C-alpha cells in the first residue's frame, strides 16, 4: 500500500475502486484501515472510489505525538490534505466511533469539502468520555511517568505501531517524556471537555450548523448509546436515522465483530442514501 507524507506524517492508505464518487471511511478506536476494509470493498463494488487510511498514531502510519489541537482535529486535517492530494474532493466522509468523531470534525473544519456524512456507532456521554480518555491517553501517560518512553514502546498499542512501522520506535524514543505527557494530557482534556456535549467533540450549535446530508446509524452499548445517535439526528438538519440494533446491550462496548456481521446491511443503507441524498452547499 502507498505512503503519503501529509502534514509531516507518513500516512499509509489504500484506494478501492477506480471510478465513481469518492468516499472516505475511518474505523473506530485506534484500529488500522483493515478494520473498515470489508465495508469499503462493498461500497467500492457498487461503483465508488473508497479511501481507507491509517490515521497518524495508528496502523502502519507514523507516530507523531505533537500538536496543540485535539488528536481528532489533527486527524480531520490530515484526511482533508490526503483527499486533496488525490484530487478526491468533495467526498463522502464516514466512520464509526472515533471515525465518526473524525467525520464530524472534518465537516465542521472543511464544510466545502464534504458531499455528505456516513456515521455509525456515535459516541457521547460522560461514561464514554472517561473510559476512552483512559484507553487512548491515560494508560500511556502512566507508562511514561513510570518508565519513560521505553515503557511507552512496550505498551500493546505502541508495540504494534513499531511492529507495523519499525521507524516508529526511534521516533518514540527521541521524544522527551515530559513533552509526550504534555501532549497526551492535552488530548485527554479535550476528550473530557466533550463529556457533557451531545457527542464527544462537537456542541449543539456546531452540529446544527452541519447542513450536508448525513446518514446516522446509532450504536447499542454503553459507549455508543442509541439515544446519543438519535439526538444527533435531531440536531443535524439534513440527516436521517437508521436503527440497526434496536436492543441496548449493557456492556462497555459491543465487539466490532458483532457489527461486522451487519456490513451488507450497512453498505446497502449507505449506498441508497448516497443515491437519493441532495447535497446542500454549506453556509459561509
């Protein structure tokens, strides 16, 4: 798969399909592009060009622990730059869980670059914010405090990043642990600021300002509660709601493998939506 140097980071990506409208899909968590590839293949087979990529600090892309903005704002700007390089704008932007947060921020930061949004497993609420802030940032802050950057390299997530891209080890070891902790703490604080917002990463007025078509499939667990997705649909003026799992599961998170079983249905929902949705020019 090709690499593109985007805003100072080498980003691993793949394009599926060779004609039709452009779609960019991002997986949840910090999972690599392979986690959304099967869904992307289904959409590409219907006549779309689908970009999937490893976000910085994920998969086989560079680890870059830096920046004053939230990690999701950085990811959104990276995706915009990558799509621009591929001459793929405007595009349909979509993702699940953390990929959904990326998509919403993309629409807020680059409204003219979005044809519409494809969103699933929307994240919101204090439980989700606290749980994910620990998972994405807190555990690594603790490792750096206890054993410096060598200890960070030994954590499961960053050990995988080194395995997938060996140069990441040198990049991590070159970091001052104090700077690593500072950046991770800022990213964690951003997460917690979203605990009482409708969704993590965006407030009510921001969501109401997104006028492009949006297809919303709520989640069904304590991290991705169905009411969060339903409320998002009420706030976004040009959106529609599709319930894939009506019953709530009282668990921190339903395994992604459970949702993978519904990829045929999800692909059909998104493809039908893209066919009938009428793009709206974003207000300036």
